[in-house]
C-alpha cells in the first residue's frame, strides 16, 4: 500500500467512524468558521467562542471585516493571543476573499 492509498484508507475509515463530527467552534457561515479556525491556533475553542460573538456581531463577512480594520480586529481578538499576526491574517484574508472570490470562501477551501 503506497502513501496515497494509506491516506485514502485512513480517510475512509474515519469518515465511516465519524460521519458528522461536531464542530466545537461557534459559527453561522463558512466564513465565520474559517475565522474561528484561524483564531483557534494556540488558543482553546472555549476562548475563541468567548471572543467571536463580538467580532461576528461587527464583522460576519469579509467586507465588514475590512471595514472594521486591523486595529479594531486586534482589540477584539486580543484574548485569543497572537493578536498582531492573527489580526493581520484576518484582514488580509478578507481582502483576498473580496478581491479574488467576490467575498465568498471558495469551494476548494471548504473541504
């Protein structure tokens, strides 16, 4: 069994065992899930879920995230840690989504 066959076997096995795994991060769209996942780096899901309601109330799509600005994003997400880099990442990601993908998370990133 080569490497790609092993990967396929493991993937199929996990899909059979866990067909619909729960997602512990609160979200209401593909975009908000992507943002929550980025915030979860070096942070607990519990902390992310405490921070995201304020963030998503102000910016639940890429255009609103850009309008919010890096400084305000950084202020809101500071409890998650690594806020300088994460705020930059969220802001730049939002700009890319608006410029290249009409403000939508492309289907290839949804896998």
